[in-house]
C-alpha cells in the first residue's frame, strides 16, 4: 500500500494450482499491451522477457506450494521489479529470503477487532482473540460474520464456545476466498494424499496439548498409535519425514523434540474425523497419557503428560461409551497421583469418586478395581 506509486504493474498470481499460473500470465500480457501468441507458453515467455526489461512491476505469487513450481515463471536474476511469494511451506531458502508471518500479539488482535467494530468492548475482544488463538484470518472471518449477521460480538463468543465447528465455515472474508475451516481442511486433504503417517500424526496432535507435544512420548508409546504412524515412529527417518510433511503445510511448529499446533487446526482436524476414527484417536491419547503419568514424580513433566491436561482429555472423551474404560483408568491414575502429592490431596477426592462411579458401571460393585479405588479414597 505504501509503495503502490512505485509500480506501474502490480499483478496477483494465484499459485496454489501450478497448472493455472500460465493463465495469469496470459491475462497479464493483455494488461501490459502485449499481443498474445498462438501458443500459451510463447505468450508466457514473452511476458517474462518484458518484465526482465522493466523495473516498475510487482508480482505476488499467492499460496505457492514450493520453489520448484514457480521458478519457471520468474524473470531472470537482475530484473528490476519485485516478487512476493506467500506460502504455507517454510522451505524457500534456495530461492528467496523468508519472512515468517506469525500470529498477532494479543494487543494487535484486540486493536484489530475494535477497529473493525467499535461496539466490541476490550474484554470481549480479548475473549474472542483468545478463542481464535490470535490467528489473523480467523479474526477477519469472525468480524466478517459479525458484520454480515449483525450479531453482537459477545453473542459470537458464546456461540463459538458451543458450535465452533460450524462457525469456522461461516463469515467468508472479502479479500480472501476461503474460510479458516476450508483452508485447514484442504491442507489436511493434501497431507493425507502425501503421507498417511503424517495425517495420523496430525489426528493424534488434535487431542493433545497444543503448546507442547512431546515427539519422544509419541515414539515411546508407538504401539498405541495408529498402525502406519506407529510403524514410522520406530524409524527416525520415517518419523521425521512425516513431521516434515506437516511442517511443509504449516500445520505444526517444531522446537527441538516438541511440536506446537494451533488450536483452530486442532478443531478443524477433529471435526473432519469420522466418529470411529475420533474414538480411536482419543483412545490412543487417553492410554498414552495414562502410561506417561503412571508414576508420580517419575514422569518427565511434559505438558502432554500432566495431570491437569489429563483431565482436559477426559472431558473431550466424556459421553463416548466406547471410551468409558480408558477414561476411568486415567481418572484413577490422576486421582492416585494427586493423592501422592501432599499439597493436592483434596483434589484427588472428586477425581477418585468419578473413577469409582465409572468402574462400578463397567465392572459392578464387587470388582477388584472398585475395591482399589475405595481403598485410595479411604487413604485420602
């Protein structure tokens, strides 16, 4: 915007589908007053040559997949114009200097929301920014939906808490042709077409702590993972290949042996699972966390292995009949761990009582599991 006057030609090239890039250059030829050739490739070559001769142009390759796909359409090195490439793929060092566009700072999110809608209070804007994880596209989509429907922002926050899956597909931003839900689903579909293990890893991550997922924990409990992912988790090369696919589409960030995933990606992936797959992925997560915290003071302290997060996973599984048994086992483990921590004994009682109720429903009152929980309650 600030440098618009520097360019005589500013051209947007949708680059997600490389086979369509030549069409954008043919359209550009008309804008530049270049006579089209009989063969599309010849017209494209003429446009690229003319751009090389000029220095008053800006090309934006939007949502490109890789350097290899757009390289044939770049004017020769030394051309006087400028090129911007937007991409979910972070691997561009072979072609250009990369600049990561991250999440908004919370103050930026609040200011953005209040600039778009003066009726949004600072408190409500903060709540909405927190729900949307400070993701710029999600904030734009939310304000678009609020404007389109006249819904008060506070009511949107309440509705999002109850029906986020549906709201991720509503409120199409004017300057971006896709909603958050569609954007993440398309990326997920591409990942699944390239690597089943990567897709299964993303599915598991959808139910773990978004800010600190231990890759070591996942590989340690490989036998609990979906078959293809479990096989890859035993081989460092295959495991890193699967992780690399998710990073290529910016679905996760990796820091050493941990990964982070945006909570809206989690919501979109979880919503895309069939009921059967959701049950199995949640079962795997319940069993892994139970195993990782089975010994208080001994487990490695991962956020994904903490007692507090274990209770959050139980809440996700609540109401799914097939998961009652692993839920009860995890609650029992959490209750025993809190009981073993002198400062947390009071917290253990309602958790152990919840485990007791589930064990009674599963096994009946005379089962050893029920007796064991009663003993722990007596100690608490």
